[in-house]
C-alpha cells in the first residue's frame, strides 16, 4: 500500500462522487459542480500517471488542455442552464418534461 | 513529501463531499474552489508546476467566477427557498467503497510502483509547443465555439 | 510540395477561413450568403477528400502525414490521413452539404451564428479524423460536442434547450468516462500516441498497470458508446434529434454521432486488433442496439423520432461490422456508415419538408401525402427501402457485406441473428410509410404543395445517390475481390 495506490483510490472515490451527484442532483447548476469535481480527480490521475512513468511534461500538457476545454464546457452548460431558467423561472430539471417517448 | 500528498488528498475528499452536500450553491462553489486549490498544491508537490498554476488560476478562479455569475443571473430561483433533499447516504456509501478498495488492494498487494524520472529530459515548454500542436489548435477552436455559444445564448433573439 | 500536401491543408484551412469571413461581414443581412459560403466549404471538402482518396490509393502508401501550414516547413507531421479517414472526410463533406441545402429553408434570419457553429463542428470532426493521438481525439470530440449542444439549443425554445441539456449531461458523463480511461491508459503506456499504443498493453504478466489498462478499455468503450447513442446509452439521442432544427438533425444523425462515437470505436478496434474482449463487447452492444432501437421505433408517433430510433438501431450494424475485426469487417462497417448516412439524411430532409409544409410531424395526422408531395414520398420510400435492405438499393449491399464479414469471421450465429433482425427495420418503416404517404389523403392537407428549393434538390440528390450506389455496388465488390477480401 504505497502513496500512488492511495492517490488512485482517493481519485476513484472523487470521480464516483462526481458521477453520482451528476445523476442525482436536480439543480442544473449543481451538475456543473459535479462535473468539475470529477474532472479535478481526472487531472490528478493524469498528473499521477506522469509522476509514475516519468513523462511529467506530457502529463502537464494534457492537464492544461483538459482545463481549457472544461472551462469552455462549463460556460456553455451555464449558458444553457440560464436560458432554461429564463423560460421556467427555476433551475429544477424536473421541469424538463416536454420530450417523451 | 508524502505527508503533503496525504494532506492534499484529504482536503480534496473533504471539500469534495462538502461541495456535494451543501444546500446553497455559493457554498458548493467555494468548496469546489477549495478542491481545486488542494489539487493544484498536489500537482505542485508531484512536480507538475505549470499545470498547478493553471489549476489554481483557471479552475479555482475562473470557474468560480463563471459559476457565481450564473448563480446571480438566476437570482430569484424558487429552488433557493426550498433546497433539495440532502444526500446523507452518499458520503457513507462512497467512504464504504473507498474502504473496500483499500482492503482489496491490501489483500491483493496492488502496487503501481513509485516515482520514476525515466523520460523527463524534455521541459514542459518543449513538449507542449513542439509536440502538442494538435491539442493547441483544438483548444483554439473550442474557445471559438464557446464564444459562439455566448453569442447564441445571450445575444440572439428567440425564434418567434 | 505534393498535391496531397495541399489538399490535406484544406480540411482545416477552409472552415477556419469561412469562420473569419463570416465574422467580418455584417451578418444579419447576409444570411443566405453565409450559408452559401458554408455549402461551398462542404462541397470543397467533399471534392478534396475524394481527390485525396484517389491520390493516396494511387501512391500505394498507407497513410500521409502533415501538419498545419506554418509547422509543415519545420518538418513536423502531427496529423495524418489514410484511406479510412479520407473516406470519412468525404462523408462529412457530403452530409454538411445536404445540411446547408436544407438550412437555406429552415434557418431563420436571426440565426447568424449557424454558419459559425457549423464551421466549428466541421473543424471538430475533421480534427478527430486527422489526429494521431487518443488525447487529441478527445479534444476535438469535445469541440464537436460543444458545437452540437449549441446548435440543438439554437432557437432557445423550451424543447430545444431541453434536448440540448439532456445531451450535454450525458455527454459530460461520457467525458468523465473517456478522460478517466485515457488517464489510466497513460499510466501504463506513458503516451497516448497511436504509434505507441499496442495490443501488448493487455498481454503479459497481469500486474496492477495491466489491470488498469483493462479498466481503461471498459471506460473508453462506454464513453464512446454514449457518444454514439448505442443502447443502453441511447436516451439522449431521440430527444436531441427531435428538438433540433432539421438541418441540425441532419448533421447529428448523418455524421456527428458516427464520427464522435463510431469512429472512436473504430480507432480502438484498429489500435488493438485481436482483443477478444473488445470484440465481444461490440458484438453484444451491436445486437442489443439493433433490437432495442427497432422495437422503440415501432412505438413512436413523430416522424423525426422514428428516424432517430432507426438511427440508433442501424448503428448496431456498423458496430457488428467492426466487431468482425477483419479488414473486410471494417470496410463493411464503413460502407454501411455511408449508405446509412445517405438514407438517414434523406429521411431528415423529408422531415424538414413535412414540417415546413404541414407544420406537424405526427404521423397519425398525415396520410396519403404521396399525391401531394411526390418527390418527398419518392425519396423517403427509396431511403426506407435502402435502410430495410431491399435489393438493389445501396443499403442492401452494405448489409450483405456486414453479414459476409461476420460469417467469414466465424460468427455465423450473429450473422443469422442480424439477418433476422433486419426484418424488424422493415416493419417500422412499412408502418411509417403507410401512415405518412400511402392510404387515403387526410382532407386537412388538400391544399398542400410539394416542397421546393434546397430541400427538393437534396431529396433528389440523395435518392439518386442511393439508387446509383446500389446499381454500381457490384463494381465495389469486384474491387474488393481484386484485393482478395471477399
């Protein structure tokens, strides 16, 4: 049981937290939080990978790209959420029931 | 060095649970920023210095700003007065999963090895600017896409 | 500088140039001009990809490496095209051309961002097809995804936003899966470049890192399955297709799910040939998808939803082709992708025509429209017969090739099952045809007239392509026989 295994387990727990929250929550903005939480753990995994296999510069470039992409995604998600808020006056996803079948 | 890693991991887990459990969005956002900061420190300790700077400034700073603007733009949310049920069971389940993983890895002798410096001759600058041009191009396009998204959602009129 | 070096530059340069030009001119007044421009970009891409395909196959090389213009001088080559990706680049060009022709009619005057988003989507898909690295593949997949979310929610009506939001949340889940998978693979391999990922990653002594590579493979396949809308990850897809504008549905159904999801699966299949677990998973996913998609399509009332569930169902055949894990299987899957893209694009242009003329897409309210809209009826019958696999249309041959590939790979039971299940797709299409175009004319539509303009042109174009490919397909078979594959 060394430090890398502990980091791996902590990361798995954080990713699961993010995934469960992504599915469970009914607030559209909290979905962004859940996503970001999981992405944090993934960036930690990538850094861990670089630390373990000695390719840290490659890992760093991956992390930087992931961060940039996720910021854009979070912005777009927030934009959609706010547009829906202007329609319904609430951030509750239980109002999203128009599409069925 | 190991102590620093454990402290950062602990902080990430605690603030991660807090951000999921908190009733108010602002608290959740601040907890997320704390997770991000802890992750940044962890990256620094592991030797990813540039990534750590990005993590702290962009994720901990910019994302929180975006998030808080989104919360204030949606001011008057009915949800704020009637927050959703807390997930009391969630952290317990997750801690149990973590404990099971720890036990399994102890029993099976699971080991990923330790720090290696085999291929780290090149610097981050060299690797990023010399071999990852495809990613850089992709990021550029993604930012254009984000800008178009803002135009669509905040500037263009609705369909009549 | 060879001709191929010039042509490959176009795939990124043209959409980028169109983006710049589109944002320089005053847009609100120039909607048709900008859509015309993006149609031009799509046509140029189609031609460039076809010429590139011919040049590359004539040169005998398996792939061609290149870089962005300012890096190419330094001798770098971080992009590559091969015959598979050139084929898919041509498909991207074709479907975007049709989407633009439809957009002339369906996109209203306030949607000046349509061209921007379409060009970003093209850049994303072209990027996915030319990169040489699993991580860059993820970056461009995300670009494609962002463009699709925004395009679905473009009109900002309640339904649009809802479809976009559902798609986005599931996509986020896919992103988490894919990124986790990539990071675990990176721990073992130390790189994500296609050149360095080998089947050997999963062989040898089972240690902790090999175990993580297997977990990574599972996560990657599930992530890509969400992106391609395969059962059991299909729930976002009909919502997104139904709520989006028809021009956007054409892009999504015709090509985006195929590039973002199925091409990524193909990358895995080509990286790790002979991986039995991957093959088995694709088989199971494929069969499940064919059955569930077809059964759900039988229950739908909306024209677009039927087409959407049929997309889900047909995706299964492409996966089955890849699951055969032979060169013939991959070729069969790709040809299936092309014929399905033609047919499904035709169906969504029909949906655009019906929506424009009738204002509804509920098939129960239609009936007998064949008399009023003969071109639409003809093209939808051609598309449906092609999807159902009726000879001599294009869909029949590609389905046959998939079955042959499965049979020769020793998966005879699966081939038989796939053959039986294709009857199901015949069933939901007969139902659709009967309700929409045949039977007694609903008196409500007495004054309906046939659609004109870009939609009619694309309907005709697609029907002709479906029939022509069907009639010329024996030539393809001869070529394959010449190459020793059939």
